């Protein structure tokens, strides 16, 4: 479904990604792990056409490198940035409406699905997004992205700053995506949730993939964890 080969990315003259290679299969949850500065968020932005990049990013057989972000989104890749980026002066309901893909009927997700998943959003549906708590904004951004009915969703640090109960809810939410046939590329610092819900884990270090395997194989690989993950 998604296949990345020899991906390099740059911020100006700074070379951040150094030949990244990996793939995400249909209905698979893949966790992208690594310390801050390892290149995880840059990888997500490169896939979405938000940074200068070179290499091959194939989505359903076509190379999407150099495409505009909105074009990539229309091809079926959703992106939830770490910054959340809600529309602060619009209500929860209006934010969700903006997430709907123009002209697309009968998607996998509805307003009722979003509100059933996160009842707090239903309670706040007529509230401006700018006054929501950080956790509520995270819920809203996740749901707004889903309203576009993507086949792959890239989620950058979805549990950052959230209370433990909300973190658990987000984990359940991500597994629900898999049940609906949606692939997930999860960028996450919390190893517990990443290892629990993922089919496969990738570890990044210095802008390249240094480990690709199952959660169990990473648990058994103390050298990789010590060198690239543990503080």
C-alpha cells in the first residue's frame, strides 16, 4: 500500500533523512519509534509533501513524491500533526464538516461514529475549538481527519500531554481503525501503547531506519532499545 525507498529530506541545507526505507501494508498498524530529533516527524511530513524530499514514495502503485499535500490527502492519506491544528474560531461540528472529502458519499465514518467514539465531542459540538482542552483538541483533530475517509492515517504523537485515561481511549480508537480496514502509521514516544497495539515497529536513528520487526522482537532486542530508545 505505502512503500518508501531511499527517502532523503532536507530543511534548507540541513540533511535530515538519510535513505529511509519501509512500507505499510493494508490494515496494518506500524509504530515509528525513536528519540526526539531522529527524523520521525520529518518522515511524516515528507510523505505528505510538506518538506523538500528526494527518493520514492509509492502509494497504491504511484509515486506521490513532489505532490501537493491536498492532492496526497485526496488520494487517501490522512495526517494528524503533533500541533493538532484545529480551526479555533469554528465549532467542533464545523471542524468535522471541514474534514469531509468533497463529493464523497457513504464513507466509513459519520458524525455519529465520531461522537460515539468520543462522547465529550458531542457535549462540545457547538463550542469553538479554540477553547477546548488539549485532549479535546486531539480528539477533534483525529476525528476531523477520519471524516475524509482515508485508507492510511499518519498520526504524530497522539498521546502527547494527555491524561492516562485518554491515552487508553486513543489506543482503543487506533485499534478500531484497523478493524475498519484503515492502515495506521503511528509516531509515538510512549512505548507502552505503541508496543501494545502495533503489528510492526520501526526504530529511527540519525535519520534512517535502524530496526524493523515485531513488538516481541524489539522487546527481545535490548541492544537496539538501549542504543536508540532508552534515555
